[in-house]
C-alpha cells in the first residue's frame, strides 16, 4: 500500500534523532560541543600559576616537641587506640607476661635470640618446656619478635625481615608479642623515613621485607562486619622493656 507511515502516537510532535555530537557553526566552520569546551579551557589562564613551590618538607602529622617519656606515652595511647595491648615492664615482669600469653602452649615462633632485645629469653622459655618451632610452622599460636622502630604518632611498629628475623613470626600466629626498647620509639613515619634516607635505605636494600604494623589484622570486606585475624595476628602485644 502506498502513502506515508503514521507516527506511533497521533498528534505528538516529531522528535529529531541525534546522530552525533551537537554542533555549532562558528566563524564559518562547524564545531562540536567538545571542541568548544576544550578551546575555552586552552584559552584560560592556568590556575594557581603564582603559587611558589614548597621549599621545606612538611610533616603530614605535625611534629611534636615531646620529651622521651611523653613520646613513649603518646605511642602507648595511639597503639592502644588501634587495638594493641601495651606494657612497660622490667625484664622479669616481661617474662611473666610472655608466659601468661603463651599459656599451656609448648612452642612459639620467634626471631633468633640475637635479634630480640631480651637476653636469655630462649633459654628461659626452654627451661619451662617451651621450644622455638620452625619458622614455617603455621600451627603455632604465639610469635615473638623484636622491632626495628616504633612510631609514636600512629602507634605503629616497624618490622624488617631478614637473616634471623623471620617474617612468619609476626604474620602466622594469632598472637604477636613485639619486644622493644624505649629508645626505639620515634616521633612518626617521616622521621623513620629520614633516618632510612640518611643511612642509604637499609630497610629496603638489606631487608627482605619491611612492614609497618598498626594494630592487629582486621578487615570488614564482607558485609561490613569487622573480623580480626583475617590476614595476620588477631592480637598484638607490645612490651616496652625498661
């Protein structure tokens, strides 16, 4: 049959079809909307062109002028705020605390004795029937390490793996016991980075792995439900040795 095909809705206005970007005739040539916008952007002055470059390194966390005792207290407060247990103990009290955490277990994972700031610890453990297991043993509940630094501003500990400093000791067990001396506490991460820079970055050139640990392992990936111990220890106990 001849004739024209009626509009599907009688009386409704005809709607033009867009086959490409809207165009506009300017100066005798057609320009797309995209071309016009980009052209205007190119013609504008660059923003903040008069801002001078920063000459001095600025700490992301403001540097605090704290005494060693105040710095240790700040570390303790920040570490506890992210879920760590922090103790300041002499060596005898520290050993009692370690044994309380070990409980009835007969083995632990540990760094080598020379890498831990607690002389004679392995011998003391052995005298009570607690042995140091092989560093790849995933069935051991407690791991004991030293630290390479502690960061007061965030309550973090820095752990560098390498010879005698087994990464699994702070990763596999449910309970991580970290031993440190007060003089190892630094103001913040940037201070540690500057020390590394001045020394030629040994944490990156000599260590097999460097980890900044801030609290126990935790995740809320599934249904926003917080789960501890998913990717590492569910408890971190920091013992500051007098």
